[in-house]
C-alpha cells in the first residue's frame, strides 16, 4: 500500500471545514450515539483533509489532485 497524497487542494479545504463543523456539532448539540458518530466522521474527515491522504480513495484508486501534480516525476521514488 502506498501512502502518497491523493486528495486535491479544494477537496482538502472542504474536508477540513466539514470536519470542524461535524466536531463542533457533535460537541454542542448532539447526544449519545449520534454525537459519537459525528465525532468519528468529523475526525476522519478532518485528518484526511489535513494529511492529504484518504484510505478510501487509495482503496478505489481515486486521486483528486490535478493531473499535472499527479503525473509529475517524484524525486527519490522507487
């Protein structure tokens, strides 16, 4: 499994905002299982946006980065 970035800049910005919103919602107005689920989803989306790597995208071989970035030669790649 490769742990290379596969989430584009716009996708990352949306994920960070959505993750913060989900965590804020879970912290302020949700209770019980719904709050736990909102925390889990919010944390996953936030971390994916922060790191630029999505395990789900990797599983389905998706990449939302621009083609120029995606196809650029990588230094020290084996």
